[in-house]
């Protein structure tokens, strides 16, 4: 009975000491240290960290370029349709990761895209496979190979395309736009000469050789067709050449008096200032549902090629709405820094 008290008292003393919040307690020759537990580490969710680094994919309809050759057909994205403009599609991080997500979202096997040629529906492109190109290029975006199902009578080798759900409804026409001899041989050269003279540019020695392209397309405010034209002096329409010469690209629309054409958009590019920059129209389409046509261009430089587009803004003014030129890292570019092209609308007319 006597020995029980010290043990009980010791337990009570220890409990009292602990309750009192003492850090060190001496008892019976032994030191007892009470150490509070370390603070809990702040936990982060790995998934949230990864998601914060993921590049956003396009959320608006995407315009694609499709071409066919003897070995099949391929498709590559051009830009995201943002109202009356196009926005470039670029990976700012790892291109392979971005391409994998892009393919999974937009270019899966079996995905169908509506093709357009000359502003009209031309058929369907069906994806067989999509991946990053094996050859370095810029911008580095996935390319799909697949099969074409074309409407009867379609002979085009280049197309514009949108995902089936995003494809615009286009009105049926009795006949496609016709590029006439008058546009190519009379009105086009007259307007081109006036544009060149107004800028003090060298005139071509032989005008027919300067006509690189003339293509008609439906005018928004007239039953007559408008047309776009490219005239080259000291150059050819393709990659290569040098930085001598100049390119004149313009759009001519029927004037309100129905007596001729007015130039509504002009892009004059003096290669000594801009480097070689020769544009051609790939095709046209009302891809933003503005009740007018937008034109997709391919522009050729001495060492590279890129996409541009022209269209009308909300004030019905023609302007460049897309420019996507980049140069591959490490690639030798002999061009000087490009200067903005002259893109003013002339008041020249041709009857």
C-alpha cells in the first residue's frame, strides 16, 4: 500500500506537467522532452500544376488548307477564324505535345472536313493519319493525310476546308466566276500600270509576261464579278530568285456606275525594301459568314513561303486580315528585315 502512492503521484505529476504545457519535465532522474508535431506541409495537386502549363487550343472554327497530288492528299491548319480576321496557330511550348493535343481534339482518324473550291462546296476530306511533319518547317503544326471524296466535275488540286460542323452554307450559283480576257489583258494591265507609275516603279518591258495571276470572284455588291491580280517585274511566282524587282497585288471591284472597275485594295511590294514577297490567291470563301469573300494567299519569298489573307472589315474596307510568316530557328535567311507593304486603296479606275 505504501509503494502505490509514489507511482500514482508520479503519474499525476507528469499529467499536471503536460497539461501545464511544460516543454521539459524532470522526474526520477530522467528528462522527458515534449516536442510539438511539425506543421503540416502545404500540399499541391500535381494535376493543377500540370493544367496551369497546358497551352490553350483554339476555341473558334479553324480554316485549313488541303492539296492533292499523285500520292494522295494532305491537310494543314491555317488559322483560327476570329470574326473578320484570322489568328495564327502556334505552339509556344513543346510543339510535339501541342500537336498531340491538337490532333486528339481536331484531326482524329476518321474526322471529316468540308472542302471548298471557287467559293462552293467541293467534297469531303477524311483523315487517315495526322502527325508533325518529318521535315523541319515553321510554323510547326500537324499535317493530316487522308482521302478526298469530290463532287462531280471538280478538278481543283487545292481547297479550303473547315470541320463539317463549322462549314458555312454557301449559296448556289448558276455558274462559277469567270476570269475573262478583258480582266487579264485590258483592265488588269491598265490598273497595274497606274499603280506602278504612282509609286515610281519600273514598268514591265512586256506586259503579258508580267501577268502572274488573275482570278475572278463574286463581288459583294454587284452581279458582276470582282477580280484579284498579281503582276511581277523581275521575278517569278515561286520560291527562289533574289531581292530585285517588285510585286503588285490588287483587288478590282465593279464600280457603282457599272461602267468599269475600281481598285479597292493594293499591296505594292518593292523587294529592295521588303525582300522578295510575291503573292498568289489560293482560293476564296466567305469563311466568316460576312456575306462577302475572303481570299487566302500564298506568298513566296526567296527562301520560304507563308500564308496571308485579305478581306473586308465591318466598314466594308478591304485590308490584310492575316499574316503568318516565321523563320525556322537556325535557318540561314538572307532577307533584310521585311518592311510593311504598301497596302493603300487606290482611286484608280478602268472602264
